[in-house]
C-alpha cells in the first residue's frame, strides 16, 4: 500500500495519536512537534463531561456516571469504575476496578 493511498486525514490522526501517547506516558515529548500545545497542557486537562453523552460501558453498553472525587467513570449496574488519566478515559475492562454498591442500612 503506497503513501498516496492514505486519506488526507492521516496527518490529523497521527497528531491525535502522538498527543494521546504523550498523555499516557508512551511517547517522549521530544518526539512530538505537532502544535503550540505543551505536554503540561495535556497533563492538566480535565475530563470533558460532554463526552458522557457518547461514552458507554464497553461491557454492558449502558451509560456511565462521572465521579469527580475519584476521577472515574462508573458503571453502577456492573459495579466497575474506569479510570480517567490526564483527561482521557481508560475504557479497557481489564484496567477497571471493582467497586461496592452503596447500600442503605435503613433498607436492610
């Protein structure tokens, strides 16, 4: 497959992947000269809650809830929490942690 067969958006995809790799620690900052954004800009990013309109649990396909205190996306049905690292949700099920359901003692 020749270089001419790649679509025009290839450069944008490469830029996005490089920024993501820097954010998760997989690519040294010296490898990237893509924009005026710095590595500290990426590290300081907060989770964009508007993504909750689109993101669902990869296991149950149900909506998730953002927990500010722990900076995680919560699936209350399956009792799992997906970490958010540098503003990027880690939706890999193996990286999620199990959480306990909040039980109301008066219901007991």
